[in-house]
């Protein structure tokens, strides 16, 4: 069994809901060659410094997240694409220790496959930015403001994708327009949606 990380001990101590489930998942993961750490305030399991798995807690379940889950074979069809825009990560939700115990051998196989994928250096093929639909509210603004168009084109593909998903995530045109308006200064500064 791999060495536990005190930061994860702290994470689990602060967890009131799903503590037993997360501890059971942790035990299974630590039986692999992955190294335990905390990144983005959640337990992360790495292989030679590269992220492979995350543990998380939601209101209605706890989750085991496979960073390159889209590459897993998933013969049991238990992996979930959390949102339609999630291109790489796949999760498994749990609401009881019994579910985890029942799937333990399957989870070990999936974890080993995730390690093999990372060891082999396999990459998830992401959609290119030009494959994403540009919301009409943003396109109209780009057409009216050449400096914005130039600034947006200069952003990294990941930052462009982040903005397009943020704008498209609003159902109403007025909300999309409002989101565009709020993000224009950030884009003009060459920053991504989550950059400070």
C-alpha cells in the first residue's frame, strides 16, 4: 500500500457526508502505484507527477474521477460523462460503501487501465476550437469590434474554449449577451475566463 498524504487525512476529517465511501475508495487507490496528493482542494492521485484520478464529494454522491476516462474501455458501462462538454474526464458516482465493495475488483481493473494509459502517454483528442459553435451574441460583438476579435484569436485554444462554453451555457439570449459584455475586458487583457 502506498503512503498516505496528511493533506488527504485533513480533507477526510473535514468531510461529514461520504467520509466512509471516500475512505474506502482511497484504500483501493492506495493499493496501486499512484501517489496521493491534494490539488484544487481535493484528493488527487498521480503517476510521476501526472494527474490520473481525483476523489470528490457532491451533495448527492461521492465520485471517482478518471482524468482520461474517455480512453478507458469501460466494459461494465459504469463511467459517466458528467456534462456534454466534458471531453476527457469520466466519473463513477457512489452513494454507499456497499456499492464500492461490490465493484471493488472492477474499480481496481479500471484504475490499472488508467495507469497503463498514462504510462503509455496516450492523449485524449480534444475538439478544436473551430468545432465549437460561436454564440450569435458573441459573434455579433466580434464583428463590431476588431480589437476584440484580434484579442480573442490571440488567446490559447483552452481559453477560447472556456469562453465559448461559458457563453453557450446560458439558455437565454439576454443572459448570453450579458456574459459576453462582462467578459470583454478580460478577453482584451489576454486573460482566460478564470484568470485573475
